[in-house]
C-alpha cells in the first residue's frame, strides 16, 4: 500500500485444489468426528485480535457475486474449501454487515449465529482434525464502506457507475465471509455479475465472460495464494485492455479518465522487468493496474496482480512501489499486522533504488533525507504502537532505512542476494520480522544485533545517519 500523507508526495495450492473445488464434495473421508471444540474467534493479532479465526486453514474461495449499482445491493455465494487443524464442532468466519441467508457444510444445512463481525457456523456433525470440508454461505445486503483506525476508507466503496472493494487491513470482511487474516492465504475464483455495459475486474486472469438477460458475468481466477486483504473487485465503465510482456505475461489494465496516462500504462512491462532484475522471478501469472480517480480514497494499494491507483497516485513512483509489493507483501506476506514494515520498507526502498538507477539520486541521499525528517522517528518500525500506525511514516521510511543500513553493513553483493533470496525463500508464504533478521544474518554470516537494536527496534533517533 502507499498510504502516506500528501506531505510525502501525496505523501502450492493450484491444480489439486482446483480439482477439489470442481468436484461434488471435498471432504477427506467422511470428514466427521463425534466431538470437538469450536475454533477460536480470532487469532490474537497484536492490533486486530478478533480478526481471523482458529481451527482451520482455508485453501480456496469461490465467490459468486451479483451486484446492482442502482440500489447498491450485493447478493453473494461464498464456497470455502478449508482443512481442519483440530476437531471442530463449530468454527467462525469474519463478515461485517450483510445478511446470511443460509449456510451448509459438506452439503448439509448448518446453524449460523451472528455476533457483530463474527459469524459462527455449527455443522450438523463434527469435523475431524485434518479433514477437508466445504462450506457454502449465501448472503445479501448493502456492503459497507469502513473507516480504518487511521481514518482511511476501505471495504466496499460505491462509485457513480459501480463500486470498488479495497481490503487493507480489514475491508475485505465487508464483501465476503472468510478467514480474514493475512496468515491464512488461499487461491480464489471470483465470478461477478453486473448490468450489461459495465465491466467487473478482479485479481488473476479472466477465464470467462458471458452475457445473458441484460447482465454480464466475469469469471476471474487466482491460482497463487492470496491474503484476503489483497482481493479486489472493480465494477464500472472501465476501459479494459489485455496485452503481454515480452516474456508472455498477461497485462490486464482497467482505467477511467485522463489520469490513466497511456505512456505510464505502456511502461508497466518495462518497470516490471527492472524489478525482476532486482528482486528475482515475478511470483504471479499476470500483472496490471486498476486506475480510477473517481474513487473517494487518497492512496494506492497493492491488490494482488492488479494494483489500484486512486486520484493523483498513478505516477511512476507509485507504480514502482505497488509492483514491488507483489514480491514483498503479496508473495511474502506478513505473519501478523505487526510485520507491516516488511511490506512497506521494501516497497519504499524499491522507490529509492529506482531513483538511484534512473534519477541520479543515490539511495544514500534518500536515506539521509528520510533520516532528517522527525516524523519518521515517531516509533520503531517493527513495533507500531497501535493499529492506527501500521501505515504511518516510520513503517515506510524507517523500514527503508533499516534496509539501507543492512546494505551498508553487508555490501552490495550480499544485499542483492538478500533482496532476491528473501522472496524466493518465503515464496507464497508468510514471514515475520524475526524470520527476516535471522535470514539476513544467515546470508551475511554475521551478527547484526546492534543494527536491529538501533534501526529496527530503537525508539530514539541516533546522533547521525552513520550510527
């Protein structure tokens, strides 16, 4: 995400799983047990303790959505394939607002109880530890626009001709039920039905488009695992195009208005190639952009394979930033929301590297400018004091400063080995700050404890940038 204030420049799940999803049932054995406890209603995240749920691991979401822009009403069916990690007599899903019309588990009706954003599903029979089970939730209503702890708008955002779903950090709960914590990633299929003449864009690749009775359905699939906050749906009168990079990677773009600079759109393959050179193989099977200045937000977001750009954010710096997130944040996702600096520090440093390579601005200069800004020293990047701070300046700029200090400490050759090796080691997985510091020290072959203490965890600004 690029959620900075205007003062700062607006300052391995695939084939077997899909086969399971298409099958009539997805239970390992009979999937039943005589007893079992309820899965935890929350994963005790440091900032969002009730977000996510315990007792199961989602493998795949199949979402069928029907949206009427005139009324704002959404009708949805969520089919969730998950594996139990304990015996389950009941389990929870996260869903904000919306009405649950019916639910079933492995084809049998299930009881449902609502308590705010927590949806408790009690299947007709218990689910065995290790069993794969299929939950279907039918729901409807008017999805909400949410306001995050930092005041940013997220969730389901209505526009003059449609809507846009943005999920960081909790907005995805506004439009589909699921395990909405970044530590539980899954593959996705999203089918969106809208009035004929409108487009519906989501993550991954467009697999089917069909029109019937004045309504068009767009079917998108994302085979690579994705955290729910990176899922998106964009509905409206978009100009959509599909091209390919020189290597054959599909480039899907959806744009509105003159702000969607065609020259910058055409540069996406070039910018991606530069990032591949620096960060290693691109981890997904498509790339692209959604550019919509009509959405009432003031940030860009790294929605997986299809970054979103709002008004005044479709610039080369933002594109470099959001593309870098495809490696750092999307493929390697945070273990908890405390680890956000691993997303934003890397993406911010990608901007510094771009400025170094193309704008005659050494990364050292960018580092010194960030060091001089007192706003970047409000807290340690690895320990934001509250949920409102996980997208604040220190997460970005001090996060990038940490990486620059690592570069200075280990030398360029080892640093680029780290830049490429980190997303390779944790490809399509989750990682924590502790995983990162341990990995860097393993690659560098030295103890960097003093660096971490000062730059990653230190609360006070050192006397000078060379400290």
